[in-house]
C-alpha cells in the first residue's frame, strides 16, 4: 500500500496570494485539480487491485502533484484569515471614501444653497434700507448729516433693529425694524422699570423720525408725561417756540389736564371724521392728498 505522507517541505508552498479574491480563485483551481488527480489515482488503483496477478512495481502511486496541491491548499487555508481581514478593511476604506465623497458633495450643495439664501437675505435687507429712505436709515447713515425737511410724506419709519438669528457667515446680523407711516393704529411701547429709559429713548427717536417723515408743519405733537413731569421730552419743547401747531403749549402732567386734553382731542377727531373725511376718505392722509393747501396735520 502507498504511504500517504507528503514529500514536500513547508517552505515549498510558494508566496501567499496578494488578495482574498486571488486566494479564492487559486483555491478553486487547486481543489479541482487535486480532486481530478485523486479520482484518477483511485480509478487506477481499483483497476490494479482487481487484477489476479499484482506486482508491487506496477501499483499506482499517488501523483506528486497532489501533495503540492494539498500543501498549497493548506497554506491558503492558513493565510485566509489575514487576507479576509485585509479584504474587509479595503472594503471599509472604499465605502468610507465613497461616503466621504457623498457627504462632501452634500455639504457643498447645502453650503451653496445656504450662501444663496444669505445673499438673498442681504439683498432684501439692503433693498429695504434703500426703499425706506432717510426715515428708515440708521442714525449713523450720512443722509442724516444734515437732513432737510421732507418734500413729501415718507411711507415708513424705523423703530430700531431686528436681531437676526443667523450664523456669522451670513454677513448680516440685523435688519431695520420698519413700520408703515402714517400709522394705521396706535403704537404702544411697553417696558418694565429697568427698561424705562430705553423706552423713552425709543420714543424720542420716533419723534425725530416723524419730524423728518412729513413736510414742514405737517405734524403736531401732544405730550403726556405724568411720571417725569415733562423731562422725558424737554428737548422737544423748543418746537413750541415756532408755533403750537408743532408742539402743544405745554407737556400735560396732571390727571385733570390730561383728561381735559384727551376730551379736546376726541372732539377734534369727531371734526376730522365728520368735517373732512365725510365717508369719502379712509384716513386723514388720503384726505390731505386731495386737499392740497388746506391739508390738515
């Protein structure tokens, strides 16, 4: 009988394959070749064994190539785990790189869309500032230095700035807080004790802008200041020197005077509604556009 021992030494198995796919391909080839050689040997051995007269010298021997294939297959089996790990690592790197490319493209797309949006915001803010005119400009705008009387009624005034919750990359942190003029309703400023001076400052700013928003003599101020006894608007009292049609004769501070003045203003509104508007005009501004020289403040 043949002795099933390999005559090959481990160092004869050759170099390891470079990749897992090469190892799989070589495994399939070698295993097929080894199987064919073994099957051929078994057929030959059965035929020899069936003879009546057998000579040892004629007994089929296991082909030497089988041992070479077996040793190589064993070697491939040993190196397969490291090749598999390298294969997985390569695939992870490939997928990671593909994902990185996709994410970079998406980031670029979003960055471009965001920049387009920021450009639109900047354009809208700039257009609003230009369209608002001097009464919608910030106090640092050169149009205030100096500013002459309005030639026509301005259609908006600026109350302050709106803080925009945008990233710094937007390039715009604030937008003008504009309100249509003439006002379609009363404008109320509400503030706590700690913010009282800020509210007074806003009211003073609004008075200055209203003076610039209408042609000369086209606005009249009636001031009630029971808390500060007139100090809140002391600077504007000089307007009364040019006529009470600009600033009322005094700043009203007592409860009695305030009630009386409010009654007078209410009576004046009745005259405006019944004598000027008369169902033909929605506002005194609309009436004034038709009245010409007899326009009312």
